[in-house]
C-alpha cells in the first residue's frame, strides 16, 4: 500500500518551510504518522550539483543554466533521497510531507522559457521524474502565493537574521517575478491548492495561513 505525498510549493520567501514545520507540529499533536522531507538536501553529496548551481558556480544568473540542465541537477537529489531515505516508508503507506519537490522545477525552471515552450518542458519534467526515475507523484500540492515585493521583504529579513546572502535565484528580482507569473498559471492548470498569503498589501500571519491549510486538509487526512 503506497503512502500519500503532500508538497508545499511557492517562490522563494513565500513561507514554505514555516508552513511545512507548522503542519508537522500539528500532525504530531494529532498523532498522525508521517515523514518530513526537504529539498535540496544541503550537505548531502547528491545535492552538491544543485548547491553549486545555486551558488553561481555554473553561471552568475539563473538563465545561464537552461531549464532542462538545472532540472536534472535537482532531480538527482530527489532520486537519491527516495532510494536512501523515505521511499521505504512511502511504500509502506506513510504520509510524506515535503518542503519543495519536482514541482519546484516547474516553478523555477519553466519561467526561463517562453510561454509557448513551457507545456513541452513540463511534460518532459514530469515524465523524467515520475515515470523514468519512478518517483511518486504528489497527491496534493499546496502553492503559497505571495506578491514578489513581499517575498523579497521576507527574504531580506531572513538573510539579515541569519547573516547569509541569497542564492542566484533570490538575488534576481526580475527572475523571481517571472517565477511567480509562470507558477500562478501552472498552479491553475495543474489544480494545485493556491493559498493567498497576503491581504491588503501585507503578509498574513503564519498561524492564520496554517489554520486555513489545516481546515482544508480535513477531508484528506
């Protein structure tokens, strides 16, 4: 009996890690058995190609590495993680909660292409990971939608708090805007759950967003 896979998706700074963490806490409180996974797996050798790409070792701008090449770098990490880590639990029927997944390539890499080429890219991407690499398809993708100017503010706060600098995606504001525009269309076409994370020009409180997600999940869990 295969498990279920729920994925949190969104552009950088939209609050994916926060919402994944809050849902994990809620699942523990409700005594729901689950595994939590996060991509890329920084520190794992199989994630090293993706890390080098994000740090600019293959080009200082996202567009320096084409959508197909960049997707393969991230796909290697997901394949290895399934084989090494959580695949057995998934096959045994456990709920898997993911912060990012194959869908992140849809969000970030499709935006590098002209609109008329994105459908072909998505067909290739999902065939590669879900069929040829035999990774499970998500049962639900929760897309956190946040206007780019607010996501940039969230990224700046995070970087100030941690003393870090953004990767080549996070440093390119025009690229982040392109990601959001293409991702909103993809989310509609693929019927992802879209959660509006802003109201009246302000980021909604994280607990309020979590409660909305939790209430919508009641018919699924």
